[in-house]
C-alpha cells in the first residue's frame, strides 16, 4: 500500500447507471466480489499463452490490483474500465508507464522495453520486426538525450505527443 494515486483518478467517472449495470454483471460473475487472475484471463480470453505473454498479462493484472491484495474487487474493476474506456491519453500513458517499469524504479530501461515488446508480439503473433529491432528503433527515438540509459515518463509523453 502507500500508493494512493488512483490510476483512474481525475477523469469523468462511469455514470452511476452504467456503474450499476457493471456491478450486477460483476457480482453475477464473481459472487465473492473478487476477481482472480485466472478469471481475469478467462474474461479476456487469454488462456494458454506462452510464458512471455503470460507475464505481461500478470503485470497488467497487478497494475489494476491497486491495493495489492491479489484480487481485483469491483472498485478496481470499474477503475480499470474507466481507464481503458474513458481515460485520457495522459492517464493511459501513466498507466502504460507503470506497466512497463517492471522494477518500479521510475524509468524504463532497454531491457524492460524489450520485455514488453516481446510480450506484445507474443500476444499479437506478429513478426514484422524482431523484438530487438523494434526495441532499438523505439528506444532510439524516445531516448532524446541519447544516454542509452532510460526512458522517463516525461520522455514517453514527449514521444507520443510528437
Ligand atoms: Ca485488489
Ligand atoms: Ca525500471
């Protein structure tokens, strides 16, 4: 805990009526009020993935599990929907950043970036560029000061805004 910054904070919330519909759905699917990692994967149709892709999905799940109790409760669920469906680019970026920064040290290094692209590629099953080629390409573009070290959140924002 100790991280009170909601990933979905600051934007318009899902309207009450819609929230209620989600709540009914959620409680029907998960009567305990908690969604497990396994159920999360089932919901998204992500079973039988390879190890890399699986790790990526686990990480996504962990960013949504804000109180880190190992489950997604309804509030976390609705926050995730808020973010994915209604979140502004800036909020989504913050979330992506949190997702990519696997060791949580506040910057994304080349290895973390490579891991993400390998996972995304595994999920998409595409093979246009090799993960290494792709990472080098992107990293070179984002790493504005060319120290070869890391991407900060600022750098990431800059890159996507152009
Ligand atoms: Ca939780
Ligand atoms: Ca890091």
